[in-house]
C-alpha cells in the first residue's frame, strides 16, 4: 500500500498544482456580470445557505416583533381591565349613593306629610341576623326619643320605642309576638289587634268569624291604642280562614321589609297629646 502511494505521489502533486493554477486563472476571468468565475461559484454554492439564514433571521425578527406586540397587548388588556374594575367600583358607589339619596328623599317627604314632629335615624343593630323583632337606632333621648314613640317608614309601620338612652334607642317591631297595634281593615273597617307571628309575618287577632276580610285587603293603624297615629299602613292580608272559636285566622304580610330596613322616622307627639307616654 505504501509503495502504491509513493508511485502515485508525483501524479497527485501534479493534480494539486494544476487545480491551483486553474483556480488562479478562474479568479482573473470576468463573468457575465463582471464577477469572476470563482465568485460566481462561491455565490452559487453559498446562495442556499444565505437564503436560509435570511429566512431564519426574518422569522426570528417576526417572532420577536410578535412577542413584543403580544406583551404590549397583554399590558394594554391589563390596564383596560384595571380601568373597567375602577369604573365598576365607582358605579357601585354611585348606585349606592343614589339609592340612599332616594330613601332619604322618601323619608323627608314622609316627614313633611305627617302632622307630628319627627326625628330620622339609622338602624345600627338588630336582635339576630335572620330576625328583626328588636332594632337599635342611632338616635335616643338626647334627640327627644321616648318610650312608646312610634317608628315608621314611607312603606309603613315599623314598631315602637321600648327603651331610650342618650345616643341610642331600642325599638320593638310589629314582628315581635309581644307587640300589639290597634288596626282596622281599610275596605270593611273591621277592627282588631295586629301582633307578631314569626320572623316575617303578623296576624290580626280579635276578628269575629262573621267579619268580611279577604286576601289582599289592606290593614292600617286605627289610632285606638294612642301610640300609633291613625291611617298608617301595617300590611296586606295573605290568609283569611277559620280560627278557634268564633274568631277568624287572619295573617298579614308587613309592608316594611325588615331585612333591608336602614333608615326610620321616629314620631314625637305634641306636648299634652293623649297616650301612654312613659316619663
């Protein structure tokens, strides 16, 4: 094998020299576009690689631009979401303010209509989350509240004051079974006493079985108990049936929504007016 290579070495050296000479001559021969044949060969060989590199570079640039644009879109979306949440919060606050203003306007209208002097107050507590038999109001004896003063709203009767401290008052609502409101059916003028009958209803006692009372009848205060002024709505009859003995079973749905009650109006009777006012 070594002998064969030594014999062919002159021929290989001659081939290399001829090839080198050809390359040198080709580099001096201008091509069609004034480029040398060597340059054309190099460009032809390198062209696919250059194109591939260009495509890769363009793809990388496009991907980078897409990534940058995507990050920009995400940042813009985050900013817009934050603005939407801020606007939604402002809208909720504005809606709450509108509702409160509407309730206070109705309370002021009621105060203008009543012949009694009155004090507006806010409900700041109740006997239990689910019940509303006893309420606490943020006005008390310092504001002129006294025991047995009636508490009302534009919707109807709430109850009466059963205790008053300088800055707070305790109110027994008409839902309390121990309460009692002298009442009259608006349509037939049938009289009775409304007492609490559960967490959200009342009943009307002392109504004879001969009385004409129907579901849907409106029941209002009669004023005979000398606590509640006459003519204020208590509730609407939801059941009228046979009771025990010679009486009827009458159930009412109070007009006041005690679970959502926030503002009330305490009526102060004129000095010297009849009634069981406590000292």
